[in-house]
C-alpha cells in the first residue's frame, strides 16, 4: 500500500530521479551531480519521495536542485516507486527520470572486479540477479526521459556525460547524441530513434575504401554522393523538426539518434557525422557524435 503525501515543487527548482541497473553507475552519477552543487539523496525509499519533495518546496530556494538516486531491488518495491512518480506527476511536480543501463557482460564483469554479489542474485549467479532486476525495472526504463548506456564508459566518461547534460544553469535546452552503430552487433539500448542506412552502396566492397572508415574524406564523399543519401538526410532533418518542438513543449532535453549500417564502420559513420553537422545548425540544440562500433573487427 503506497504512502499518502503531498508533493509541491516551486518554480525554478529542479528535480532529477536517477535509477537503473545495479552496477551501471548510479554512484558515479550521484557524485558528478554533487560536484555541480546538486543536493543528492541516495538510496531513498520510494515512499519518502513525496515528503522529500515537499521539504524541497519549503526550503524557499535553499535547495534549488535536488537529485534522488533510487534502486528497485524487489518486486514489492516497484509499485511504491511507480505510485510515487505518478503522484508527483498528478501534483504538477516536474522531474526528469534518468535510467542507467549496461550490457549483461559488462555488469557481470563489474561485479566480479568489485568482488561483490548482485543484490538480487540470492544463492544463484550474478546473471540471475541481473535478469531479475531487468524485469523489475523495465517499466522505469520505458518511462525514462534519459537513458544512458554506460557499457563502454569509464567512470570519467560517465561523469563527463552528466556534466554535459546538467550544466551550472540546468540541463541544456536540447541535447542530441547522434550515434553510429552496426546492426550485426545489435540495436543500441538507449536509442530514441533508429535510422537504417543500409540502402546506401557499401564502401566495404570498394577495395581502396575497405580499410578506411566513414571519418575519412574518401569514404565520406563516396557515401554522401550516392543516389538518395542527401535526400534521406534532408528529409530526416525535416521530420525531426516537429519532434524537437514537441520535446520542448514536453520539457524533454535529451535524445539519442542511432544511425546503423551493417558493421558500423563506413556508411553509418559518414552519415552520422553529416547528420550531426546539420543538426548543430538548429537553434538551441547541442550535438554530440559517437561511434559505438567503430574499431570492431
């Protein structure tokens, strides 16, 4: 049974709720936000979220930025956090939900390196605990405004990403991460939109281009000169314009656009760079570019 409480958030104040998979970097995010001057509360029971937010509203501006780090370690706890978030929404409290994720292999390695068990594995294996936690937190992942896949991030990379997302004056108006990837390695788990550029002729079959990547001028010119490539980029940009306007209306500040080809080496890389260059010309948009699978064999 969920707790009854009143949650009121004053104008100008900011509330961020950080959750996600154990081992995906919640503590690192908490420290990064704390370094930026956020008031950070870790391991908060869901039933305390409302009273804590009410305290924030009564602080008269002394706590303008609060981050709450929550984990969901049981099926019994999930309804509590779901009800708490629903109550905040119905009370007019604006918040951002950040979900941290990582691949099973990476999470297993992190727990093994730390020589500690997964909190949900019980008498089973680490992977058993990870599987249970994914099932419990799936709805939170779907509801999150920001999903960060930390599989390939060091603690410094993750802290840097948080610093970029939440600057001194709050989150950037609209931050877009354009990511290239290879379909053969699976879809990115944190992608909001996925574009498939496998319709473009593959430079892999051009002997002099095969050892190069989409970062190289010759490959880029080859990809962008193919029939339909620039039309695709132009039309995709037009399709994104109403999306960005909707994001602003809904107070969303972050999205990942994933551009995929077969291996993530040529077509997707060249298209991502060009798409990112064009997006950077949009007003009030900050663009970052990443290449998930570049360098894989």
